[in-house]
């Protein structure tokens, strides 16, 4: 467990360093997306229905690139339609059995990984304090993962769900309480431009979503009958295993910014 915590903190530190430099951060997001889609394809292949992999890779790359260049809000509908059409067309050249599943999994993978990762691009691009808000959301999610494990290992007694038997109710509630308090106290950092109740709301909503994101990926792995999605990160399994909580945590953080009136709908 100690190695897992140390590796997790190192990964978070690398991410935080990249946040300072926008293009380094965008490339990091892209690298996470490509590694995650590779591992997701592995899970689907175990189920007997691999993705239309080139389509999925292109879809993830295009999603992130369009977000970086400010084109996604205008062209996302066209992008999704193109992914569906190309996946259907290319799928006809594969095996007849599983055609529906392959195309459905392909679209799911692009939305699950490509679409959800774009919210970190959007957060980083927020005018004025985007860098500080990106630091903020990464720390909230990293602490949710870390304290969920530490509290659960220390006092956990009641399983949270059969999907992930190592997670406990005590670990979940403890992590949520801690990150909400930390997120509230962090509003004293003037660069965030937040008041305490906004921080508490962001911490709570992001912490809940991060835990759900972790469980969603656990459900994918359990369905495929594997323990880890990969082995790229020592002590954590694959990239998708490490960043599963970020996928839903990022979109929840961004949505909460809108709900609190911190960001205006463009």
C-alpha cells in the first residue's frame, strides 16, 4: 500500500508540474487518452469484441485537439456523426458476429475517454485562474483516491459495493469528508477566487464523482474478468486504473463551476 501511495503522489506531482505549461499539460492529457484507449481496447478484446481501434484512437485525438483549439463546441456534433459513420463502415470488413458490439464499444470508448478528458483542457483554459483551478481539481481527486484507500485500510469494515470489494463505506465517507474540508480551506488561496461554500461544493461534488468514476472502471474490469486494465504504472496497474477517477471528477468539477455561477455558459 505504501508503494501505491508513493507512486500515486509521484504521478500527481508530474501532472501538477505540467499544469504550469499549457502545451505540456495538453500533451499529457493526450498521452493519458491514448494509453487509456489502448487499455480499454484490451478489456473489450477480452470480452471478445475489440474496438474499431483506429477509429477510437482518431476520435480521442480529435476530441482533445478540437478542445485545445476551441473548435469542439461548434463541431462536436459533426465529430460524433463522423465517428459513428466511420465505425459502422469499417466494422463491415470485420467478422459478422459482434458487429453491433464493436461499433457500440467504439463510440462508448471515445465518449468515455476522449470526451471526458476534454474537460481538463477546458478547466486549464479558463481565463485568469485556469492554472490554479486545474491544480485544485487534480489535488481534490488525488486526495480522494489516497484517503479513500488509507481510511478504508485503517477503519474500513463495511464493503461499499460488490463491484470493488476492497472499497469500504468508511473509506468512501472518510475520503469525502477530508477532501471537502481541504477544498474548503484551500479557498484561502487568493488565486482561486473562490469563497468557502463554493470550495465545499466543488470538493464534495468532485469527490463523489471521482469515487463513482473509480467504480465505473472497476465494473468494466470485473465484466472482463481482470484485476487491472494494464501494467504501465507500478502499484496501480494501468493508466486507466490510475486515472479512472479523473474522468468523471473533471466533468463534475467543470459542471459545478457552472452551477455555482463561477463560469458563465458561452
